[in-house]
C-alpha cells in the first residue's frame, strides 16, 4: 500500500483569525484525531496532500508530529464551494486493533463474456465503504466479471473480501453491468418480429387449408 509522507507544522493559535492567516500563507489547516493521543492541530502544504486526494487509489498518510511518526487516513475534507480549494482536512490516526471505516476502490478481474459479445461495461460504483482493523486495510478490492453476460450485473455481494474486512454497503448494490448496445437490441427486435410474422403466416396457411 502506498504511504504518503506529509510535512506538517504544529498549530497553537486556533482562532478564526489564526486559521485565516494559515490559509493566506498558502497552507491547509488540519486536525489529526487519535484514540491514543487525542486531537492534534497542524498545517500542511497543498503539494504534500494532493497525491492522496486527487487519485483513484487508496493511500495512507505518514505524519511526523510532536516527535512521533503516525500513520493515518483522511477522514474528511472541506472544499471551497466556488474555487474547490482545500479549506480544511481531518485525519484519523490508525491504531492496531481499533477498527476504522474507509472507502476502498473496487477493481475488476477477468474478462466479461458480455463485453466480448459487443456489450459495454458500465461502472456504477467506484469505491465501497468497509470497516476493518488497520492491519487488514488494503488499497484495492476486486470483483470478478468472468461470468458477466449481456444485460447482467455484478454487485457488492460479489466483491472478494480479505479476511477481517466487513463491507458497510447493501450487498444488492450494483458495482457494474454490461449494457446491451442499440444495434444488438434492434437485431433482437427484428428477429422477434420476423418470428412473429412467420408464426402468423403459418397460422393463416393452416386456417386456409382447413377451409
């Protein structure tokens, strides 16, 4: 699993004026929550956290603070409603044996027969929320699409779960489906229409012979 080292500066002044000054200096005010060490306030640079935020991958943070190095995950991010600038970040320290809730990306394994048959794979869920101990965290969860036919779907209940990882999402929630293209739908409709016409023709011939 990728670990991003984040350089931080402890914060002592925590009022609105001080927080505004932090942002004006081009830094992000942040908080690290810990069951073992309580709450720690600090600031960090945008460049240090962007690889954790603007990525489809799940990564851990390594924060050196108050003489110790702590591993953490992002708990929450506040963005500016207009500029999308990062306004504030919350981190959660990982402590072995203490469960955490995290959003883990889902990737596909195998080859879908439906896609090989001309269908289009439509992803409907990119991440899934799980609960697990830090030692069981993974950067990716996988779901097989080897049996995914045209018009069918794989669901959360089909995701391969490592030991100790509990999914917090309803099992029936779709992860992906294979969409039947219009061309195939039209061809199937024409076949059904031709079959119906043929059946009607046979029925008419039978009625004529009886008459």
